């Protein structure tokens, strides 16, 4: 043993290096966002019993009709990413960062959506009271209508952020690995007890339905750090099954709203979602020090990934109103034009509204 070897032994085992960022997650975000947009524009927009538009994409919808599973991928990615952030921040910093990311852009897009769609026969009427309630993020709790139906996912995300914030505040974040099974079990009991009960109980049950998606993402994060973690392998399997159950319920609920003769099979959606979970897990385990994308590609996908939030918030009502208004245009040109318009407006909002506002708030809000 040399002199330089001695201190190494006294220091004990080294802490494993922190896994690098996974830029492929931005690719997942973009693909999932596109699937949601196409699902609303080419399937749910005309296939419902009370459709917002009569522009039909019957053949294409045979493929895209299962795009409804994309939000579950967003929840999975959120669990994966937020877990890494939460382990290296304070409760105050976490709350501040999430609020800056969520609130300013939501207020802008909610205002635009309300102005555009408030008088549409299938999307409105949306009163100023409904608009104001949506701006407080309380519409799901106190009752009322979302200005845009896609806001349900934002409510679920905020509930998850709240749980993580409480875990950081209480110090439980360091013990989250063992607490997740309890969280899942309690959430499942709340869901089963509150389903179809109405009011706050049913809203809480709805929020708890998606715990499996977030838990699967969190377990994926732990497995990326240590793939020998048998507890996390078991948690990933159970969480994925709970997520598949949630997809099955979504398909069943939405199927009752479709026109006669239009099929939507829950088992196909569940298999697609599980495939997406498996793909992200594979990327996480095979790219421990970062992704395979080049730095320039990673930057470009990062920009597109950043656009997914405003595109998601803005696309459904605004896009369906545009499609309904210009239904005399060739449907494929109309589809491409509307998507291009939504992406362009989203980029302008991100570049000229979100970034300057967040920069100003960071300078003036207390840290």
C-alpha cells in the first residue's frame, strides 16, 4: 500500500457520479405533444357526439385515435425530471421555480383561449366568472368548467408539484424511495372511495388516478442511479400497471362520448403507454452519462421541448375554432396551417412574453 492509497480507504466508498441530463426526453415531449395536437384536431374534434367541428379525418384517425395516452407520458417525464430537481433544492426555491414556469404563460394562453372560444357553440359559453376562476387554478376544486379541456392535466401536475413541495419542506424527500408505495396505496384507496361521489371527493379521486404515472417516472430516476435496486424495479412494475388501468378508464369514459360505430380500445392505449414507459426506461438505463444526441441537436430539441408547454395550453380550443371557421379550405392544408399558426404563436409567446416576464420576476421577487 502506498501513502496515497491510505486516505482513499479512510474516505469510504465514493458517491456515484450524478447521472447526466437525458436530452432524448425533449424528443419524447415533442412527439407526445404532436400526438395530443393531432388527436384533438383529427379525431376528438369531429368524433364526439357534439363535435366542435365537422372537418373529418376518418382514415388518419384510425392511427392517431390513441394519441390520448400522450398525457400519461408527460406525467412520467415530469416524475423523472422533478425527482432530480427536488433532491437538490429547497422548498422555497422549488415553489418559486414551478410558479414562474407555470403561472405567467398560463395566464396569457388562458386569456387568449377565453377570448377566442367563449362564444363557440360547443366550447362556450364561457362567462367572465369562469375565466376568472380558471386564472386562480381552483376551478377543479370549487367546481365549474375549464376554459380549455386540456387544463385538467395542469391541475394534475400542480397537485403533484404540491406533494413534492411538501416532501421537500418536511424533509421526507430524502426518504421518498420508501414512501412511494404508501403514497400509491393511499392514493388508490382515495380514488376507489371517491369515484362517482361528486364534489371534492370525486376531484381528489381523479387526481389520485394519475399517481402511477408520476411514480413510474420517479422509480425510473432511481433505477438510473442504481439499476440493481429491486424495490424500484417492483415499484416501476406496479406503477406501470396502475397507469395502464388509468388509461383503460380514460378510454372507457371517452368512448361513451363518441358517435356510434367509432371504436376506442383501452387495451391498445395501455400497450402503447407501456411501450412509451419502457422506451424511456431503456434510454435512462443505457445513457447513464447523458444522451446520444449531439450538442447542437440537443439544443434544437431543447427549444422544441420548451415549446410543448405553450403549444399544449393553446392548441385545442383555439385550433378547433380556426378549423371550424375555415372548414372550406382543403382539410390537409387547413391542418398544417393551423398547427403552424399554433406553433408560431407559441414561439412568440415564449420568446417575447414568457422569457422577459420570468427574467423581470426573478429580479424583483424575493429569493
